[in-house]
C-alpha cells in the first residue's frame, strides 16, 4: 500500500471505496452489556449512555433514526452515502431474532455499510451468519467494531472490562473467516498503561491484520466508578504531551495497511475530565505536526513481522 499522508486516514479509504463522501450515522437500540448485569458493574469508565451520547433516543425505530440523521447530516456535511453504526453498548448481546430484525431494518437506501459495535466475548458464529445473510441479500458491506481498550491484562482487570486479550484474539479470528471489516478501539492513556503497552497494541493488531483502528483519549464521565476513583485521587492520568507521544509511537509501529479512524476522543462537554481541557482537533493537529517535523509516518517501525531475525539470511 502507498500512503498519501503520514498515516492512512479512514476518510480516504471511504472516499476511494465508494467514490463519494460517506458519513457514519449512530443507531441506538435497546441493548446493554453482559458486563453491566449480574452485579458486575460494567467497565469503570462507562456511563449510563454507553458511549452513545450523541445518539437519537431509542424510542425511534432503527429506520426512523437513520432517516432523521440522514436528512440532517446529509445536508450539513454534503454526504451522499452512509454507514448505519450500531454504536452504544454491546449490539450483539440480545436474542438472535431481535438482532436480525434490527440489522435488516438498517439496510436502507443510501446505506452502503452496516457497522456493529460489540465486545470480544459477544462474537458467535450465529450472529456472524445473520450479518452474512443481510450482506448477501441487500448488498451491504459489514464492519464489526471491537472494544479492546488495552492489550494489558492487568489494566483490563482494573477497569473491570470482563474479558482478556484471549477473547479478543478469538473474536478477530472468527470474524476474519467472514471477511468482514474489523475496527478495533483502544484507549491509549488508561492510568495503568504506558508507552510500551501502546506499542504492543500496535504490534498485536498488525499481526492479526485488522482493517481499521480508532484511538480514544480517556474521558471520565460523572457518575461512573472511575469518576469516584478520580475524585479520590486513586490514580493519575498522563499529561497531554505523553498522550501525543503514545499516539505517535503507536502509529509508527502500526502496519501501514491499517486505516486510522481517529486519534483522540470527541468527548461530551459535561465530562469530569476530557482531553486536558483542550479541543480534540488541536491535539490531533499537534500530533500530525510533530510527525511531519520529525519525518515519522505510520509503519516506519513496523519491521517486526515475518521472521525479523532471519530476514538477513533470505
């Protein structure tokens, strides 16, 4: 792959694939997460909206949400094609007939792709088969978005994630059999991670050959377990310069074949902590500026795959 920039932008991928501007439309369905029930409490950073703070209310049907968002966003951003993005909570954590109903309803005119956000421990072949049937019947592309957040087992335990790296690898291997797009979400400044964890995440995702990544900067929502810990000074968050450094290291070790959707979170305005009180686009621009000034680019450190130590003999 020949990159046209310092990293492979998802927006370029969509424009190249569909020949026009494509925009994601969030869809909200009545689901929860297995990690939020049976007194497990959910991930410590997750609030009652499940990361879907800009979604329309679930009282609207899937088709109504898509139509309303399509009318508004299509005019505002001059988008012609759309991705129906089942965003909040775990969108495969519901009975199979209900899952099929919601996914089928999203296969509307001008929806070129359906993206389903879920957890690694909620991927199973019957659900992947439903997506296959909808894709083949309606001619829609499928992407599955998996929340990993960190490759560090100890960090996953501290944030009460409810799964380990093993479940994530298992989910990726299952999805790959169907050739769906795979997007992985990571939070690069979780308090118990450091730069080496970010580099290891890049290596793991590159070795697995995922298609897209979405990086998040941690934001702390009021009313969460993490908000309580934050107020009690139970952990510290790295400074903004450290976050930028982690993103740059991650990108340098990331395979150049993977597309990047986001470098930093777009947090809600009422978050207790978010992006060091700096706009997300300013952080993004600073990262890109530093990479250009230093001659860094995505994958320039990606030399560890394919038998690194014996390449000199080949």
